[in-house]
């Protein structure tokens, strides 16, 4: 998995570029939390749930079904998120699904149960450029440099470039009004 910071970075960068009129601060925070939420499955280790179990790490909470459930909850809470139900559903849903998609790009682990409950099979993308972050790794240890470099190159840089493009497009559109 990429680090928890990287999972949150994707919706934060893109949501910020969309502007406060498009993505409220509350919705932005909800998106960042939703992007990190699938890794709550690591708490299962404390209760004896094995990594490879359907509710183990990278299992059910990394599925499209889970992302849809989180998105539906956001839609129900849209007024508290200071947005429309459609925008809450879309932004939080995409933020949540970004997590397993990024994990599918990593070079370690058992894969992602993205299609759970239809199948417990765990998938990776054929191309896996992101170094996996070991569970419980100390982020600022001597072993983290290759991981951080990998995440900066393959997640932060593309997200930042996309955010800049979105921000520039929005700015040029606003000038034309």
C-alpha cells in the first residue's frame, strides 16, 4: 500500500484545485478521510483476522462495494458536507476507490479484493511501479527513502500536475465569464 499520507493526497490535491465553490472544506476533509478509510482493515490483526481473510487487509474494505457504501453515506450527509448529494457521492466515492486502485499499483502484498463480494480473488494491475509500504513501517526510517521516492514520482507528481491543469482550466473558464 502507499503510505496513508499519499492516499489522502489525491483527493486533497484534486479537491483543492477544484476550488471552494466546487468542493467545500468539509467535503475535502471527508474525501481525505474516505481515501484513508480502507486501511482501517489493519485493525483486524488485533482481533485475529488474518491478512488473507475476506475481511483481512486489502479485502472487503478495499472493494468497489465498500466505496459505494461510503459514497452513499456521504450523499446522505451532503448538507453537513455543505454540498449537493450528487457531488458528495461522486467526490467521496472517487476518493474511496482511489485507495484500492493505488494499492493495485504496488509491488507487494496479496493483491486487492476489489470485486468482493462477487469474488474473493485479489487483483493487481499488470504494471506495478509503486513500492509497497510495509504495515507498521516507521515512515521516517532509513528504509523509507525508496518508498517515498516511488510515491512522489508515481502518485504525488501526477496528482499535482493534474491539479495544476484543473486549476488553470478553472481559472481560464472563470476569466471568460
